[in-house]
């Protein structure tokens, strides 16, 4: 997959698509990481991991290994 | 006084829930533990009006009622158990205006439990600046609740909240949405099987893995767990929980579309500007390093003045007691046992308070999350999580809350390793030992153009050594422990906030108080026992000390004062404690210590900070307590009986510092580790590993440096 949250560039915004429940912790859903929501890559930490996201107004950090499981749809 | 009701404060982390709690209760609060587990229980009393008093419980922060940690299960437990004395008459859900959407998730869940609920929207003072407007009336109607706008920071809306609490009887317990649409059939089965139970309560019991502690449930529910669980497989339940979250968010999104308008979003706000610097790949780490440096310099430099004053005061009290009250065992016990022992702990209040102050500021400001973010990748290589940084930093105050702070680390292996290595960090109980030894063996000089004090730098090195030891052992444990990692890492990055004076002050006062009282009790008991052991003995050498010493030195023409000193030393050597100490001496001599230090080390296996108090008590008995002396002067005057020269010299000093840096000398920490890991295996491994490291490090240092 090359269209996941992990592939977003700094400052880039996309819409979260479907993902498999098994790969994504419930906690992340509770924080607003749901299909259809907007996600912006704020910045990644030094060494590229973890990454700092703005998901629908909630600012949170997740590791790259989780981010590659969540596919997104980019706007042109 | 009239009626008293229970109010529970519930909400996401970083919503200002604790600030609101502090506003409502002031200093009228206490921190205890939930029975059987170590989760901090914060409660307080608030006068609502002339006839109503509210008993307020500040529940741990949680994003939902789906528990992933012991802290969160407390919230669920409190809300499910209607017979508990903590069960709320009214639940106050605290949300923050800028994160309303996320905050409402847990609100909708609580409403499903049919508990009278008030929604507080905090940080309302930011609404104007952020161009946010809210249709409160419509919101109250849609959510079936009262909504109160509050600013805990600016002290606004508190009276309105009290009014809403006072009217709690008018609140409807009707839910605001129907979550059972995710699987109507399944929920109908539940409803029909247990007609007397709330269906959402049943759902929570089925889905939550709440066997973290001993949790009381009624038999009905036990039954449910056993027989009805297999209606759905684990994977199906997980899917349903995901679906439930989606359904709840659909409701919330629909609601907010109707009631909330945000005119413009200020993208270049303070957060992104600060993050750019504080999370920078170079500046970020440099700033973190300088903040640490500042903290240690401050602890060392600023607290010298109150500490000198306290040291002197306790010395004066001892000699005042000695000269005012008639001589006798009781006066001696106070002047030589209790007062010096207590002085040994009171003296460290300034430093401990400073440490708690800095940690509170780092947490309150939101900076701590940035440190977690910066460090995660590095920590992961050592088998830790970025979240291990919080325990490692707060471990510099005390390992006990630090071990508890590991609870939000999701992965068990990362969490276990963090628990095992956290006691290497330099806790405040080591500080007393470090400070006094540093003052004795490291010159008080300034280097690098006078910018840094040698003693302060040594202290910083010791802190770094502690972190280094923790990281190195983590790396070893990560290689050795046969546990599979199944980590995920989710962390909120809260907005930056100016720390609120009231919150910081309350934290510092509460934490310092509990440290001093907790340690004070142990030290008091140990001081008394030590004093008795040091003041009494059997046999001719002890009872006939005066005669033996007088005869021995008869030819040397000693003054009466010098002779008294020799007699007291002789008595101490043949007292009960003298015999015990001599027994230990062979083990500690290669490290450069005499038997008195040996006693101090053994007694500090109860708690490290006992070290100074123990030496103070022993030397005080020896010197007969007549002349006024500070603990430091007494230690400086000790000579090494075998090698000659001061007992506390560079080699033995470094050896002691290393011993205390590595040794596991804290019973309370071992007890907490046992509780958090649920087995004696881990604390036992921890104890043996750390203490062996300490002995050999100290041995090596002394043998090389002497």
C-alpha cells in the first residue's frame, strides 16, 4: 500500500478510508480515527517515527507501524 | 449541616478536569488509594449551597468506558456498581471546548448507564478567541442534560455548575441516543435474558476485561460472564465495539453540526509554532537537555539556603533539649535518637519540593507529551516506549508513582521492562545520600568560567548514570525476556498551557507531604530502634567502658572532654549495634566503609533516605550530644580506622555514591512492583540484579581509586 497515513507528506491532508479492525486499536478510533474523517500530517519525529497527526481536530501521535495499516484517499 | 451527595468528575485527559476539581474543593481534598489497588483516589468536599454538601470524586481521565488500563477500569467500576459508597448521585462529564467531539464520546456512554449527568464545557474563555459559538439550549435538549460553560482557569461558571449540581434531581436519566442499533437482535436477547438489568451495563461487563484487580460484582453478572459470553466470539465483540464507536461518533457529528459553529481556524497558532521548535531534530533534544540541566542546577543551588537553616535548627533543638531537660534515658532518646533522625528527613523537603514543582510544571504545560514524542524511537530500540520517559523522569521524584505511571504503556513487554528499570533512576530518597556525600568529597568549585558548580555537575552525572543504568538494563532485558511484543502506541498531543499556579501548588504540597509523612514514620521507628541498640549493651567492655578507657589513656594526659569522647566511642563499639556492625564489616570493608556505614546501609534497605538519619543517630550517641554539631560536620570528622585519614574521602565517597546509585533499597517499590506485575518473581529478580550491580560497582570504584 502506498496510500496510507504513513505516506502523507508534512502538512498534507487526506480522508481516512476503511481499515481492518484487527490492525487498529479501539483507542485510536475513540480519538477520532474513523473512516471519512480528515487527517493531516503535522510532522514526524526525528528518525521519522512516531508521527504527529491532526485527526479531525485531535492532535495525536502514533507509530509508523500502525500508520501503514490505515489507508487514506488524497485530494488531487 | 444538611444532605451530602456523591459527585463524580469524569472526562478525557487534558480537559482541565483536575483544575475544576481543585476549584470546587480547594485544599479541602485528600489523596488515597482505591482498596486493594494502587490507583490514586482523589476526593474532596464542596459546599454546594446552605443545605447541600457534595462529596466529589475525581476519577482518572479516560477517553471512553472501554478500558485498556487499571485506571480506566476504576471509572467503569465506579459507574457500574450501584451499591458502592462512591456511586455518583450525579456524574459531571468534563469536556473542553476545542475537543468537544472527542470528549462527547464518553458522555454518550455514561448517559446509556442512566446516571443523572451534567455536561461541563471547560475552557469556555477560549471561545471568543477561537471564534466558536454554541447553541446551548439545543444542545441541552438533544443530549437530555444540563450543559454548563465553565473556565476553571479563569474561575468562571463555577457557581452555575454548583447550581446545576444542586438541581440534580431534575436531571433526566434518559439516554441521548440508541447504541444498540449496532446489533439489535443481540441486544434484544440480552434484554430478554436479564430484564432487571440495564442493557448497556451488561454490554460493558461482557466486553470489558476488568480482572485487573479484585472487583466485586453481583452474582447475576458473574453468571452473565460465564454463560452468555460465547454468544459472540472475541473477534465479533471487537468488531461490535468498533461499530459502537462509529455509531456514537455519527450521533455526535450530527449534533455538533446543529449546535456548533467555528468561524475560522487559526492554523498558525501557538501550538504549531512551539512544536516546530520543541520537536526539532536538533533544537528539540538540546532544549530537553537544557531543561534537565536547569532542573538539577536549581535543585542544587536554590535549596542550599533553606537546607542549611534546617540543619542548624535541628542541631540547636537537640542541644536545647539536652541542656533544658534533666539528664536521663528519655531526654537522650529525644536529643540523640528522634530529633537527629527526623532532621535527616526534614532537611530534604526543599529539594523534594523543587523536584515535584518542576515535574508538575512539565506535565501541566503539555511539554511532557513532546518529550515522549521525541524519545519514542530511541526508547523503542532499548525495548522501551516513548511513554517510558514519563516514568523515568518522574522516577527522579519517587519510583512508586513512576511504576504506577507505566500503566498507560499499552504493550506488556515495554511496560514490564519499564517497571523493572525505573528504580535505577535517581529518586528523591537517594538525594539525601548524594548531597551529603558530594558535599564531603567533591570540592565546591566553579568550572568552565564559573558557569557550573562542580558539585552540581557531579549530581547531574549521577542522574545521568541512573538513566544510563536504566537504559542499559532495558536493552539487556529486551534481549533476554521471552515475551512477544504486540505494541501499538497512541498518545494525545495536548495544547500548550501556562501551568496553573493553584494546580502546581496543590500537587507540590500533596506530594511533598505524603513523602515526608511516609518516610518520616519509617525513619522515626528506625531511629528509635537504632538509638536503643546503640545506647545499650552487655558485657564488661560495655559496662566497664569508663574504667577501661581511663586506664588505657592514663599516661596520655587527656582533657576531660577528650576522655569522655573516647569513652563514648568505646561504649558504642561494644553496644548491641557495635556487635551487629562488626558482623557486617568484613562485607563492606572492601568497599571502603567502616561498620557504622555498614549499619547505615543495612538500615537503608528499608528506605534509602534512612542512611543520613542513621549516621546522625549513631554519631550523636557517640558524641554524647552535648556540643552543637551538624550532621555534615560529624561525618567530616570521622576517620578511617584502618587506612587513617578521613573516612569519607574521594574513593569511599565515590564507592558509596555508586552503591546507592544501583542498589535496590526500597521496600515500598518492591511491594508496588509485586502488585503491578502480580508476582514476586519480578521484584525478586529486580532486587538481586540491582544489589549485585551496586556491590560490584562500589567494590571496583574503591579498589581502583584508593
